[in-house]
C-alpha cells in the first residue's frame, strides 16, 4: 500500500514537468555568408544521411550528431572543399552509409542490382510454373458429381 502511495506521489510530482519538456534546439543557428552558400549547404545536407537516425537526411534530423555534422559540413565548405571532397571526407569517417546514393562499386553491387536480380528470378519462377501447368494433362471429367 505504501509503495502504491509513493508511486502515485512520484507521478504527481513528475507529471507537470513533462508539460515543460521542449524539443532540443540548436543553441546557435547556422549563419550563412550569402544565398549561394546557403543553397549549396542545403542541397549537400539533403544528400547526406544522419548516422544515428538511419532514414533521415542531415537536413531533416534533430539528433545532436546531425547538428554537429551540419556544422562540420559548413566548416568544410568554408575551408574551400568542393561537394565531392566533403562527401569523401564524411565517407572516410563514417563509411558509405552516410551517403543516400552510394557509389556503384564491388561493395555496393548487391545494393544497386539486387532488386533487379530478385525481380528477374521471380519472373523466371513464374514463367516456369505457368509453362509446367500448360504441359500437364487436363483432368478427366468427373461424371460422379451432381450439380
């Protein structure tokens, strides 16, 4: 009984605090030197994946690492690196996973061509099943059935 009362008291004390919870916001938003830099930045972070969120781009993610990576991308841009060099830097650090469109290579052939291979294999299986049914002799009529 005492545990239930203590649990209820704990919930009553912590419940109002949940109302004041806020989404983590970047303390210092990014500032761009001009509109061209801002456009380049947004197009670049839209092509890069958040390493924590897995299915969100850096532009869409609210994770702290995404904030840090956006700052790093802007820093690399201001150091004079072009987009392929920035992507190469991030790939060297985090692997091909950071790219939404990884390069075609021996490690990614299955990723790029696997769906086509599965589709082709499925087509071959369906074709063989249909062909085998055409070759099978039709069933003789059953005169014992009454309608």
